[in-house]
C-alpha cells in the first residue's frame, strides 16, 4: 500500500508526540523535534509497512514532509 | 605519457575543525584527539583487494586526503591531496591473538599526531584467525567524527563488495570538504548565527555550576579510562517500551536517567548535561565524511517531586530547543559566557548516544564495530551504542583519569545500570524520590554496616557518676584556678550547699536555672549545683549584650539566675537572682541533694543562632550527654593523673565535656582566666605550668596557637588535643604533628542538637587529603541523604542526618521549629527521630564521614555557629535600612570576614555600632557596606558573588603624622597586615577589618621587627598604633625593615655574631628559630638577597653577590673572627664570603652549611623554572609543594600553617620569582676557590631524588676536615623544630669551643 501525504504527516506527528494538525508540511521538522533516531524509526516502519526504498541520508538531507513525499512515493 | 600534475587544494578550517585544531595546539603532545575503532570481520578477506577499496574510498573522501594542517598568518589551513595522489598505506599483520592486535592498536593510538607534518590517519589489517580479520582505523578528530567514520566504513564495504564481484563500484556518493567549509562560512555570517548566539547567551546567562560527578574539574588529560558494560536485553527492551509509552525515544530515556543520576550524585537540582550531536540534519554535511559534530548543553531541572515521565518530557522538549540552535559551537558558547578564560566547563557528564549500527558486510563477511577512542574526555562521557547483536545496549563509561579511578567508574556504571533496571520496571508516574541511586549493597553498607554502634549503657545521668567519683576520691584535686585548688570533697560541699539553696528557689528536675558567671571556681560550682539540684542549666555568657541576655531569660523562663554580682544581668527581666557575692550558705547541708532525676530530664539548655533572627534554646537530656561522656571515656580513657583544660565559654557546648568529663573520672579540671581562651601565648604558658594533658581547640584557634612561639613547649605535658567546631584543615593537622609530635589530635564533630559530638576521627600525620569528621559514637547513626532522602553511596555528597540516643529533645518552646529539624527516621525503629544538620557530607569507602560545607546560609566563624539570617534581621531592624544581607567573605586566602550590606539612607557605621549593642561579638560584622541596590542575577535573585569586598580605609592623608619611629613602624605594619593603603596612628585595628588571625600575624610582625614582646591580649586592649606604641617599652628599637639585606635577628650579646645567609628564595626569616635556641648571649644576623623590597637589579654572579655581603657584614663587624652559616644556596655563598674575607686578611673561624652543595654538582643539571619560586617560598616555610598550583594556593597553605611568609606582599613575591632562577643560574656558572679552614656540615639525610648530592664534594674547596651531621629529614625540613634543636645544639657546642 502506497504512502500518502496524510499518512506521512500522521506518522511523523505520532513519533513526535504531537497532533497531526500541528505538523506543517513545508517546514523543517528538526525544529519540531525530529532527530536521527526518530527518522530511523520512521524509515523502519515505512520499509516494513510500505516497502519504500529511500535511505536515511535522503530523508535527513531535507527533513520536511513535502520534500519527502516524492522520495516515499506519495507524490 | 606523463603523469598529470599533482596539486594540493588549500582550504580554511570549519569552526568545528578549528576547535579541534586549537585543542591540539594547546597540548601538542596529547594523543587525546585521535579517534579510532576497529571492525571485526568474520569471513574471508582479500587484503590486496581491501587495500584497493581503501585507496578508492580515499580518492572519494576529501577527509582521508588531508595530508597536513599548517598555521598561516590567515589562520590554520588544511592541505588536501589530489584524488589521483590518494595514498592509504595499509599495515597488514598476523598477530597470535586478538589481545596482541589490540595492544598494537593501543600503542598506535597513544602516539600524538603532528598535524603540521601528517599523516592524520592510520589503517591496519590484522589476521587473527583463519577467516577472521580486524580492520583498525585511527583518524585525527580534526578531519572526522563518529558519523563520518560510519560513512567511510559503509562506502569501503560497498566498494570492496563490488571489487570482489569483479564489478565497477557505484558512483561516488560523498559531498566535498569544500562544501562543508563554504556552508560553515555562510552560517557564521548569517542571521541564524546571531540568533543562535543570542539564544545560548540568554539560556546560560547565570552561568550555572557544571555538575561534576567527581565533585571537581580537571584539565583535559591525554588518555581516558574506560569501563564497558551491557544492559540486559530485557532491560533494553523495557526501556524501548517505556520510551514508546512516553512518546519518546530510548536515547531520551537514557538521557533523562543520566540527568537523574547526575542530579542526585552532585546534589544539584540544576543539571547541565553535554550532548554530542551529529549536527547534519538538513545539511550538505549528511554526505560528507568530516568533522561536524558539536557538543551542546542540555539544561534540566531535576526535583524529587517530579515524575520520571515528566523528566523525559523535559528532555524531549529540551532537545527540541537545543536542535533549533545546534550549529552554534560549544567552544563559542563557553567563550561568550566568559567561561573559557576561567577554564570553566559548562556541562557535566556527556551522554553520547550512537544509534547507528554498522550493519555492514564485506562481500558477505559480517563486520562488527569496536570503538577504541571517541575523542577527548574532559570529565566523564557515557557512550551508548545500539548494536544489532541482540546483546542489548552497550554502555561505555569513559572518564578523565585525573578525576576517576577504575573503581570510581565501576561504581558510577554499576549504579547507572541499576537505575536503568529500576526505571525500566517502574511506573514512570512515580515521583523521582522513589528511586535510590545507591545499589542495594551500598545501601546496606551505609545504613547498617557503617552504623553498627549499639552499645548497652546503664541508665544514669550527667551528675550521678560525678557524685560517685567524689565519694571514691574525696581528697583528690578536682579543680585548679589561679592559686586555688579544690579537692573533690571541697567542690562537692560547695556545690551541694548551693544546690540545696537553689532547690529552695524552685530548682528541680524539669526546671531551668540560668548561670551567668565569668570563668572561675564559682562558675564550676554553680553549674555543678544546678545539675545536682536536678535542674537544667542555662549558660548566659556575661559578655553578651544586655538585649540578648534579656531575650534568653524571657524565652527560657528559668526559675532563677545565678550570677557572681548583682549588676551582671539586665534589670527588669523578673527572674529571681542568686548573687554569689556575699551569699552565706553555711546553714545549707553539704550532702548531695535528693532529687527525682531520670535520664529523660533535661541537663542543659544552650542557645544557638536562629535563622529567623531569634536565637533558639536547645534542650539536651541527661541520657544524651551521659552517653556522650561514657563513649568519650571508653575512647580516650581519662585517668586520675589527667588534667583537663577548661577554656571554652560555657555558652558553647564543647564546654560541657570540659566541665564534667574530668569530674566523672577523678581527673583535675584546670580553669583558664576569663578571656584567656583568645590568647595563644597565655594558653601555652598555662598548659606548661599546669601540666595540662587534655584540651580542646577550635581549628582556627589551633592554627593561631601553633603559630605562636611557645606551642612546641606544650608537647611534654599534653597527651591529647580535641578539635571541633569547624572544619579541621589538613595543613593544621600537619602543623600540629610537627609542633607537637607524639600528642594525639582528635577531630570531633557534632551540632548542639546532638549532645556536643557525634563523630570522631584520630588524625594520622601521614594521611593525605581532607581530615574526616569520622565515625559515629556509641548508639548513634549517621545518614547521608540526597534530595530525595535516599541514602547516598560512599563518595557521593548529601545532607548529614543524625539519629540515636544523643539527639536533643528539641528547641525550648518552639514545637514547630523542632518538628522541621527533628523528623521521623525512615531507617530506624518506629517512632525514632533524626536531626537534619544542614551540613553537607559524604561517606568514605572506609566508613568515615567527610564534612563538605553547608546546605544553607549558616556559617561557622572561628568555631561559632552563625545564622546569617539572624544578622540580616538585626541589620534590617535599624531605622533607615531598607534591605540587608550578610555573608562571610574570604577575599584573602585563609582570612574570613563577616560583612553586612544594607540599602537605604542609614549611615553604615551607625548601623554597625547599633547591631554591636545587640549581637554577641562574634556575630557583629567587621564592616557594614551601604549599597544603592543589591546586585541581582538574571533570574532576579540576590547574586551574592557580586557583592563588593568592603574597602577598609585608614584615616589616610588627613591623619596626624606618627610621632616617633615606633608609631611610624606600627602604622606601617597595621597597613601592611590589614592590606589597607594607609593607616593613621589613631586607627583601631578591629575597625579596619582586623580579625583574630590577622591579629596573630600583626603581633608576630611586631615581635620580629621591633623585637618587642607583646601578647594578643595587648592588641585587644590597645588596638591603635598610638596606643600600642605607648605600651611598648620606650626603649624599643626603631623599626628595621624585615626585607633589608641585613636582618638583625638578635643584636644583643657578648659573643662574635653569627651571620646566616639566606636560601634560594632570598629571605632569612627562617633563621628566627635559631636565634632563640642559641641563647641570649649569641648575636645573630640574617643576610638577605638584594632587591626584595626595591627594584634594584639582581646580581649577575655569586662572586658579585658575596662581595656585597662582605661589605654589609663588615659594616656590622669591621674585623674578624667571622662566623658564617648558610642553608642551601646560602651555604655556597657563605663559602665564597669566607674566601673573600680571607683574601682581605681576616680570620674566619666558623663555616657551617645546611645541606649546601658546590656549583659543579649542579652545573650539568637543568635549572629550575619560574614555577619553582613557589616551591622555594614553601620550602622557606618548611613545606614540600604538593597540591599547590597557583600563588593563591601557596599563600593559603602558608596562611593555614600560620607562617609569617603568608604576609609577603605581591611585589616581594614577584621578586622572589626572579630571585630563585637567578640563584639557580649563578650557581651553575660559579667556580669555587679554596677556603682555608674546616667545614661544619648538616645533611638532610632522608632519601631524595638528587641522590648524587654529597658533602664530600666540598673536599676540593676546603683545606680542613669536613665534620658532617646527618639529620633524619628532607631538605625543606632542616629548620623545623626537631632538626633545629639538633643543629642548634651542635652549633652551640662548636661556638663554645671557639670561645668569645
């Protein structure tokens, strides 16, 4: 099952302990508490559940939901 | 075909790299910046293919081609080789064992890297089995960090796998070093940079104390100690689950756990941890192997009431905030806060979480990483690795060896693992107070093992054993005061008569009787009478201000008050008086009074300072003090032959054992004069004349006593000395052992609230470090508890609580206050209480307690307990004072000064005068300073550190001129000792910041310079230069500067004078002790280096210096025979002076040397450096240098030991800094000529490093025999008491042979 922008946003919000509505799609997630351990956890989850191919550096290089969407096949 | 031209790229350093470069430049020989790890590869590996893979990776990774880093006028630059020139030498070895390979790696890692020469890395491959390899890589931290390492390893594995398959490796994936440099430069000129700086400066504006698990900081060391452990898989999973429940990550949980641990172990609620951050998120650096990482401070508030869930949330939010400003460098934060210049850290332990597993394989051969060094360890770093090996988290504790021994690291690690276990299995909504940091074994040790003090004692009272003793030895001497001696029978009869009288006035068990009598026979009789009547005595110091006495009488409501004369106590208190003067008790019975006294009844009530401004009466029951005295007798065994000195004021609880212990044991009480307790000279005489065997000193008074000239004479009668009342410095204990060898020194500790003392420690002169307060006495338990009231393990500071039979009942009439300080004992039997001391302490591993300071604003000043709040309340009560604050300052090492600060329009001098009428002398500020406003910290609290030092100014230029040389000399000495610019002849010593310690120093200076005999008491009576001058003998010599070339130590006497030439430091004061020992008929002159008190140039050669001394010596004594002596360099100079005198045709009949060795023995040895001047200053005072690092340390040591050298001015000290190396240089350049005569020599014969020094070397330079005396000491101790006795005896005999 392919990832959607909303699914990405919900998963990110979940791992940050925030409400999805509070997570902007176009801003640097680092400012919202995203760190390498959380990216790894998200990656693991998305690989397992959605079979995505992106790697850590891809996501960490531009940590924003809109930037991730094409990498995660959600565009 | 020609090779392409090989070029180098030159790049500036990023800020991160610069930090590493400066750290290495500061300590070029340190290997601490080497980072290294090895990969354990399980499977076949082709070394040639591996070398090729490595070469290709180096061609791709700029960091591996940084060949050197050079400093240039524009700053350091890194030189990156062209990719085609990538060279990666690979060492390939086949060691026998993994251990052998690891040893090779550690040796390689221990070699410092020369950045300017390169190479900055090293690779090695070890074959440690058929199909087992270790790949070692060491890279300087300037070019790589942990994440960079992981990029290199992955790419190497990728390239190797491709080559192994015979394929072309995929395209290069790394970013360029130049991009990092550009990115860094862009950041540093951006608005974000300015905003980040603003953030950090604001967050740490109050510059919090870095929490150090070791209790102190240290310089970065070259190496580190490491202790590795694994968290069990169960606990690891438990922490992951806990993290998930708290919507956090497992690193957040570990950081929170470390914060909790650190807070408890350092007793700090404000914890700043260091977080190494990879710093690459959202940055080009993600794909650049390089040095990017940063350490950032995470500040957390850890309170026992908060829950672990809340702490984890704080960590999550805190890290989120940190990340927003993570590019700003740690070094820059420290610099912005001004911490760099003070060598102060900002963070405590580092928590370095490495969640990246190297799940790599080399063409199918799996590899596992082993970190060897993650960079420098300033304090403590906890490295946590999540390796995918199913073994749970690996935790490395790396510690700076200057701060942590292996067992310290082991203890911290074991406790941390225990704590993680607990947290993983406990509801995170419990308060943090539920979690102890001590392991169960440690808890058992500190609560039970160290507190095994149960001892059955009979149910007696303070007074019962005294009456039994009196009945056994009625004719033995019980008390001596001046010319009066009372036998036990006489004392008993007088006390009994008074007791019957007091009974008739209502004295009975449970009642209080005040006693206000100066120290005398009558005081002892009165106190004994009160307890014989069954009442509790309330001592009222007759020196206290009337207002305070009235308050205590009103508060304690005694049934009557015993005084020596009618006007002793203030009028109108309503308390019936018993005036001893003229009281006829002859009709009262002389027998012991009947009374229904039990051990539960109060024995005495002693008032102590109260923080809210009201003193509070501590009620101590008989069972408490009886236990205390029974333990004391068991521990120290007083006998009938002992004589105990009573000198402590009765209002201070130490006096309780002084008064009553000897009377319970048949010994004799020797009572000192009123006021005598302040005069060391008087006390020394009393101890000697009265053969006192046992006495007590508050440590600061003990220092003064030992600094006095007569202390050593007390060694014969004294058996034991007790110290208590404040921290006993090790230097004082050492000075004690030197002055009074063979006399026991016992350090005791206890608050008034626990029957005088609850711990004891016998000082051993050989012990290093702080003097412990020791172990608990009988039936007493000590608890060192952290903020959560959990027991602290050994070594961890906490607040000291006391439990057991010696606790006071509480505060008289203050049930609420009593309830706050005497609380339920959670570790004892039901209903047990414990007393909260407010003292910071820690257990040693041996089960003794060390005192560390106070948790509140209570201070001890010369043994007296003072609540600053009480002084502040007194200041604030004055008209015109808006706000008040008081503190004890130590602006000059070893000199404590009580200072009050006030705002408002009151005149500070009038405020001081007013509080002096209300407060006892020891609580009156030495100065009251008026301020416009109190300095506040950024968070609005009073910033005590910013309160200004008081400026004591003498009357200065406006003062009248001194009349006569004595007054002139005294005004100068006053100014010098007090450290004020100028004093006038009518300025009073104690108004200018004079303390009793300074008084001892002033009296010492006056004795030395004016040759005048005076006591401390004289200074208390006549405290101005004019007053003192009038007291001094009218024939007193004019002042002679103690730093002139000629120092007349004794001018009187009929014999030819002895000239004693200074040691390396240039000062000859050290011969003062010799003067006393050679007797009144032997004149003695010290010869001192030129320029100690002037800017005259120093001599260029020993011969020039000696010629000058000859002129000075001949000015004192124009013709021979001459007698010369010298210690150290002084002996060498004496030989040259002797030769020059013989050249002039004069006779020299004595040349004596104290451990001096001729020039040629030194010539080939390196000359000492400047720092050795401090060593020389210490040596002149008889100390070897140990922990003293700075001039301030040295002065503090001298000051604590009471050395007159502590009074040296900065100017003189800086001259000594020049004089010492100048002597060393001249010594090495001198060539001796022959002295015609014999040599008397004293060798400091204890083993020394310079074993090649020998007096036989003088044979070439003297014609006569050399007579040597070996003394059992080291060089610096030659002029200390025992050696000095021996030297003086030999010299006296020799001088006698020579005749007049």
